[in-house]
C-alpha cells in the first residue's frame, strides 16, 4: 500500500484566522477616515444672524428651526448632537443645500410669528426673514442631503464599533492590555481609542504578551485623562482656526 501524505495546505479555519486581522488592520482605519469626513461635514457650526440672512437671500436654506440648546450624551463617540426644538428659543438653527448645519444666537421672540397669520390689529406684519422662513417651512421642510450624510456617518460609526468589539471580545486575547483596558480606551472621543487599539494590537503588536498589561482600572484612568486632553486640544484648535475648520 502507498501512504498518502496529508496535504500541506492549511485548513480553512487557520486561513480565516489569519485573514481577519489583516482585513481589520486596513478596514478599521479606512472606515474611521470615511466616518470622520462625513461627521466633520455635518457637525453644527456656529455662525451669525447676518450669515443666516445671506443664506436666505441666496436660497441656500432648506430647513430652519429655533432651539434652546443641544443634546449630546457624549458616552458614545459616534453620536451626534441634536438641537432641542423650542419655538421660542434663542438659538437659530438652519441647514443649507450642501448638507451642513449652522447655528447662531439670537433674541427669543415674544411669540412665534410664522405659526400663523400676523394679527392685523397689531399694525405689523412678518419681517423679511420670518417671511422667508415661513416659505421654506411650507415648501422644503426636510434637509434631505444632511439627513442622508448624518445617517451614513452613523452607519459607519456603528459598523466600526461592531467590528472592533467583535474582535476584542471574540478574537485572540490582546497583547498590550487586557480586554477591559481596551474597552475603556475604545470610549475615547472621536474614535481615537479604536485607532489606538488598531495600531497597538494589529499594526505594532508586541512579540509576546506584556508582563504588566494594562488593566481595566488603568483603562478607566487613561480614559479620563485622555478625554480631558483631547477636549482641551479641540477647544484650542477651535479658537485658533475657527468654528468653520473645527466645528462644534
């Protein structure tokens, strides 16, 4: 009888385990770049009432409402701020045709002039701005472009988070830190923690598990310190370069 030697080819499972890190090594940064570009584009930017009037005059405004602030829990880096709708709020929020959202601080109205017809006995009608806003509310009340871009950014952030968590929980044990360490680091603003994990565990992993790997408590400490540092850096950049370049 002739013995048949086993095939030197690796089993499918082994090839799959090798392919996943390579795909994530390139896929996670690419997804992050796409998310960052879309999220930056639709992030609300501070402006002025004069700019609102110019956008109204050129027909750029596709949606407008008043608000009294923003809601942003800040727990999930992929979330986006939402304005708190208030008919008599002092925050003017409008969207333009390219999908961007702007806001300006104005004077709260004594009453909402564009919910109904002006009172003839008052001797005053709608102002030019209010008339333009009323026409927009009747014809194009939905910011379609901005809505699609925001949804795409949210989808990319969700896919990025699921892939990262799936690898962190179900993959091989991390080498530079424990799973709890990287979980807390992954909550850093703007997805910086996911990039840090990708770089340290996929691009430049240590040859063997680090003896003093980062624990969960160390991850919490780094999360607090790094979050403060990142927010300070963004605030300084916003002051230096302006809200158009660094919105928020």
